[in-house]
C-alpha cells in the first residue's frame, strides 16, 4: 500500500518548487497526474521530460484564481477521468512588504490565490472527489500560518485561513469519503525563495531558529504530501503537518 497505483491526482502550481517535486513524487508512486501552471513553456518542458520516462502526466495552462481556468480543469477531469483521488492545492504567491505598504490590489491578490482559489477549486471538484470514495485533499500552508516568521501579514493571514478551511472541510466532507489535511513548511529551497536565501544575514537568522540547522528540500515536503495522499494515512483528516526542522518548538 506504499504506492498510489491507479490514483488520479491534480497538483496546482506544479511546474516548479514544491509543486514540481510533488508531481514527480506522485508519479514515482504510480499515480496519474494532471498539473497546472501559468507558464506554458515550463509546462511543456516538464510534461515532455516526464512523459519520455513513461509517466502518465498532463499539464494545463491555468491560473488557480480565475474561474474560467477552474472550469477548464473541471471539464478536463470530467471528460478524462470522471473522478479525482488526490487534490494538491499548492499554487500560491507572496509579496514581501510591511503591512502599511501594501496596496489594496496587492493584498487582495495574495488572499485570492492563497486562500480563495483552493476553496473554489475544492468546491468545483467536489463531485469528482466524492466519486473516488477515498479522496485526499492536501493544502499547502506555511509555518507563517501559526506564528510570525517575517513573511508579510497578508501571506500569514491567507495561510492561517487555509488551515481553518482544511479543518472545516475535513468535517463537512468526511461523509463523502474525502479527507482534508494541510502541510506547513518552513523555508524550503525553491525558485521563489532562492534570492531570499542567498542573503547571508537572512539565511543566518533562519538557521539560528532551526534546530536541524538547514532549510528543507522541496522533495522532503513532497514526501509528506505523498503520505497524506496514500491509503496508509486513511485515518488522518483535519490535521496540519508542520515540517519546519524544529523551528516552532525552538525557545530561541
């Protein structure tokens, strides 16, 4: 049972970072994967490379925050699969600023993509998740959801809301055979954090707070996502799995 054979999975924001690592991990465990991203070139490159290795993968150009694009994904699943076993709501953004410096457009964009989009996608795909009879939604939250880590207030607000979204849907949709959990990483090596982590002062501060004395690799977060997608985690729902190298329990 340590596999995802015959499972149908959707990963949003799947062309790079944690999303890309999740796509590859799910494929290695024998799932069939549909992933979305906004950059068509990244989609084509990833899809072509993984198909050449024999994996069952499809990429769609889609923005998680646009209703027309959600409908495009919904239609694809209805036509090709008729069910969905795994939904990884990974797509997200951040704009690093002091709270007083955000424009209304900026902070609403962060909330739209990080919080509202997962809700809308989950609702739109609920019939297919229910058809699975044993589905798993994994929402990618953040350490910023449970304590201040200096990533900006709108980002923290959106991820904290995503945690409660996961808990509430876990209770509401349990009767439909749908589990809902979240994963909260601390700093992880991805293209989005690369520039930030290259700052020696900032990296030093991160390592000082982290007992394991390093940041995570995207593949480590992907392994947690895969576990929550498996039948092996079948009695886990409404939970937030924190992957932070011990940062949240460090008294320093």
